[in-house]
């Protein structure tokens, strides 16, 4: 068997690991092993490639792998559970950038730095030339889009400014970028000119990523990141075409396709259509009425604790505010204090509470809240009518009854946690400011709702203290 | 006998179908970890980068390839690690 046959066979093993791993990753019980299998597939792919390269100068390879591994590990170790979504966005940007750099490197090595008077298409072939341009285009768009998404998730960049004539601008940037790339690859034999044109392609693609993500509201970032993830897979696939590397094409395409399906699944979970998300029509003040609050009851931790002490069953509903205030430990402390008194305590998890689907699971798990206490929306909604007290911690849109009652509302039809059926509702929130949908929440005006204004961590700590003191 | 381009095209289309069929119902809990894992997998471009940095002379092309290698490695190592960290915190309920 030749070396080529051997590596091709091993590549099949790598692909199998990817496919089985991804499949297992989409089931709760097998998820962790699925991730490990995919990592093994990646390691195998790297080993195969090193085998293919044969004996070369390893300095850059070892240096690059070592530097990347150290930085990657450092980023993960430094991250807190609440930052996970941002980290995913950042890594995604790196992946897109890597594919763009692969294509750029190929272009410089084979075209710019060789002194032959020929077009890139002549040197590389038309297909490689075309896909090289696509890899740069998609990779760069993914990079700038992901950076923007991370900033929006972090709250560094708030608001979703309108870009005038966005579709036209976007089209112009993408087509313009493609045209620059096309000329660079097919029409010029002058290396410096080709290099300049390709840099123009990079600039246009980076701008396109900004124009794509800028007008989209922070609440939709999970969907955007999933879409960008799909794109970074396609960028890798394009790089695979440019290098005629089947393994790269297969793995990249699988990510591209699976990422698109996941994006669709996430849209359905949030009751949004992908077109709506991309259009960036959600969470803008414009045509949405904010509404003034009339009758709102405010209370303090001491009075609230007395109600809690008398309760037999309590449901805690965490939202982004809990993650932002890093109040997960305080929430767990309150739960423990209540459980010690014999109160039944459950956490109700809305699928899209927080900045990402599953965000609350990650945050509460970090505070070591037992998994048995976490209930998904479908399991808990019927239970609210027999619940004494529901405590909403920093959540807003996901408990807004308007989703069920007013068909004209921007969140109409979105599945919500029906906390209003509980006998008493406490809402821990810093103010009456609207959530991402930018609308008023009638729940706050109900007679059996009382607001506990303040920092979620502080209020929860106070509540836990009062409950413990009551013994 | 198919040419290499046609083979690549076959591979691309079949892989796309595979990717579409691979993921169907996913519980919301796993949306973020699945996205994170798929994202780590898109770091496969690491193998492209490896083939480009095989000479010692530091030309612009090699430096670009080196940047690609570093970024792809961050994506791969960090991506799988962060996914594992998310999944490790998920308790089990039978």
C-alpha cells in the first residue's frame, strides 16, 4: 500500500469520528463523548496531514501548534461560565480568519512570491483560484461578523443601528469583493497588482460582515453566531477546494450544512424566522409601543422573605439578569435555605433565557445547582397553578403574558413560562426597563406581582439571609 | 474516470447532504454546546494551514500560513475544550 492510500484510508477514519461525534453531540446522554470523538477525529486529521507532508522543516509547524494550543487553553481557563457564548463567537471568528489566511497564504506562496508572468488561474487552475477567492471572502466576513457578535453579547456594543440601503450595500460589497478577487486571479499577470486587489477583497469582505451583523439586536446573536459558524465551515470547505484536500472539503461542508440546520432549529425554538433575524427587525424601538406602567407594587426582601417562609412550593425563573449579576450562587443559596425548611424548590428554564439557548443550564450548573431541580418549560408550565411563589430573577420577555394574549405583539406566539398562574410572583429586576423585545410586561402590573428592585445577587443574598434567620 | 475537480464536487454535495441529515431534533439545552462543537470542527482548516508552513524562510506567504495555523489551532483546542467544559457541568438526570 502506498503512503497516499494509507493516509486516504486513515482520513476515512477521521471522517467517521467526526460524523459519529457530531451525531452523539446532539443527544444529552452522549454529548460529552461525542465531543471527545470529534476531538479525536481532529487529532487524527492533523497526524494524517503531518504524515502526508513527510520530512520538512518543522519549526513553523511546532511553533504554530504550540502557540495556538497555549492561547486556546488560556482563553478557556480564563473564561467564566457566563461568558461561554462570547467565547464561542470569538473562536468562530478565529476559525473564519484561519480559512481566509490559508487562502491568502496559498495565494502569496504560489502566485505573488513566484516570479512567473502568468495569472493566478494559470498557476493554480481556475477552480482553485475561484475557491481561494471564496475562502477569503467567506472567512473575512465570518471574522468581522463574529467580532461584532462578541461585542454585542458582551454589551460593549449596544443598540442595533440601521444601515441605510443595507441589502444594496451588502450586495455591492460582496459583488465588488468578488470582482476584485476575480480580476486578481484571472486577469492580471502582475503580482503586486494582484496582491493589492486581494487586499481590497479582504477589506470589502470585512465590511460586509460588519454590515451583516450591525443592525441585528443582541437577543438574536445566538442565531447569528450559529449562522456564522455555518459560514466558517463553508470557508474551510472552499479552502479545501483550493488545496484539493478532500478531508478539508468533507469536514468543512458537514459543519456548513449541520450549522445551517442548527440555525434553523434555533430560529424555531425562538419562534423567529431566519429572514426576520437577518433583517434585524426585532427589538427596535421604532414601531413597537413601549407603554407606561400604571399600577406596579414594589416590596422589599424582608416582606418577601415572610411570604417565602409560608410557601410550600417555590419556582425560581432565572433570566439573563441572573447571569449578568453573577447571581447563580446566591440563587442556589436561597434554594438551599428554602429546601432546609422543607419547601419544594424548582428552577424553571426557558429554552432561550439568557443570551444563548441553554445558557441558564450552563450558568446554574456552574453554581452546582442539582440537575434534578432544573425543569424545562414543557415540564413546569402546568405546575405554576399549584405553585405558591414564583421568583423571576432578571427575566422579562420569556415571562411576558403578551406572547399569549396580544396577537400584535412582537413576541406573539413565542412560548413563555406562565408564571402568572402562581399564587404570588416576585420579580427581581433593576428597573422596569424593557427586555430585548423592547415591550412592556403586563406581568409587572398584576395584583399578585411584587417587584424587588435591585441587583439580583444582592436581593437573592438578602432573601436567603432572611429565610435562614427565620430558621 | 472522473477528474479531481469532479470528485471534489461529488464529495462536496454528498457531505452537504450528510450534514443536513445528521442533525435533526436537538434539545434546547444542547444548542449552545452543539454550536460550540461544530465550531471547533470548522477549525479543520488547521490541516490546510499545516501544508503551507513547511519551509523555513519567513516570506509573507509563510507568515500568513503561520497565522492561519495559530488561529486554527486556537479554534480547535479552545473549541473542543470549551465544549467539554460546558458539557461537564451538565448533571445527569435519568
